[in-house]
C-alpha cells in the first residue's frame, strides 16, 4: 500500500511499482487494482495536476522561465526602438534574442517569447544594416590631397632666387594672408569626399520636435541645421546626419541627435542614399545646452572621411 503523509490511505491514483519504476499500478483508494501503465515522462503527484506544485502555484522552474521571457521581451522592444543606433541596438537585440532562444529550448511557449524572438530578430537585422551602411559609405571618400608644388634648383640662370638667398628670405617675410582662402560660412558650398554641402540656415531655441503622440523634448535646446547636399561623385553615397558635429566657443563637441530628426518632417538626414548628380535638402538636429554658443560645424560625407569645417558665427 502506498504511504500517505496524513497517516491514512492515500487518494486514488497511479503510483510507481516498487520493483519496476518504469511502470505504475492503479490504487483505488483502498486496494491495488489490476491495471498498470508505463510511467509518464512527468508523473502527476497524487491530488495535484501535472506541472503544478501543492497549493496551485506554478513550479519554481516555471516562475524563473517567466521572468526570463519578460526580460527577453523588454530587450526585444528596446532593441527595436533603438535599432538605428550603431552597436547599442545590435547588443540589445542579441541579448534579447539569446534569452528568447533559451526560453524556447527550455520548452517555454507563449506570446512573450514569440514577440521577443520576432522583435529581437528584426532589430538585429536593422542594426546590422545600419552599421554596414555607415561602414560602406566611407569607401573612396576622404579629403582631396594637396597639389604638389614643383621647386626649381637653387641659383638658376634666369635669375630665380634659390633657397637661402636674400630675395627668398624677403619673399618668405611677406604676409601671405591675401593668398589664404577665406573660411567657409553660411551659404558657401564645401566638399568632403563625394558630397558637397551648403549650410543654408540655422534655427536655435527649439524646445521639442514631433507631436503629442510621437516626438521628443530637448534636454537643452534643439539646434536645426538646414543643409543642401549634392552627390558630386560617380556612384551612390549615403547622407547620414550622425556624421555632423557642432562645436561651441569653448571647443566642446556635440553629436547630432538622429532620434529627434526621425520625428522631424522632411529631415532627410537619416541614412539617405543619394545617387550621382542628385541633390537633397535636409535638416540635421543637435541637442545643445541653452547657453551654448555654436561657432562651427564639422561636416563629413562618412564616418571615415577627413571632414570640412563651416563657420557659423
């Protein structure tokens, strides 16, 4: 007879055969029956449903699995929202996908695990695409090499002054400010790599971007840089606002706020591919302190290019 913790006969149910643990025999509450069966993979405890601990609570393992599924879903949502951020979106998506896969392997099923898997996978693909676009946009770009200057031999027969001569020293002493190019400013086209930029206008003091449903508030103030971008190369090139930098009077550097630009109509500065000869007008957004005095912008056609500076004050 099977033993009961209460001292009386246990309730009716299937119980292991002592000499054959692979099989069970039916106990009707007072005596053994003739019926036997193969022990199920997860045998029920008498008086409790399979997969349920006494008191109706889920087993400890199931509770741990549920928490892990919740973390996987939270990371999947975060990765999907931040997929456009290089590295960060990929890391969140990879961790979320790993947790979701562990849940699936452990046998957990449910809407949270499914959504975590789907969102993490999509975010991972987007993150890889964004990182690849940024890396590939730098191919063949860079500042143009300075022109070579030919120098003649010292003391030539036609009267040219050689190095170290009095005429050469006098020429070096002359001011060269007249020959130096003027620094580019608003409205001046400048080139870096395959793109030509013309900063046309700057708006300061913008407090928020977007609407009541989708938008973002500035930590300090939004600075909107209006720019015209033309592809002067012979193949497509990607215009990405993240490749712009703003500098203030204290030499502080501010990166572009690409997330805010997404909520701005006609920003056109988020991974915008421009074909040769085409021109787009976009807006690059910066979130800077309210007291910041921006003096210059550093523009790049890619993350790896030399860049060009435009004075704005």
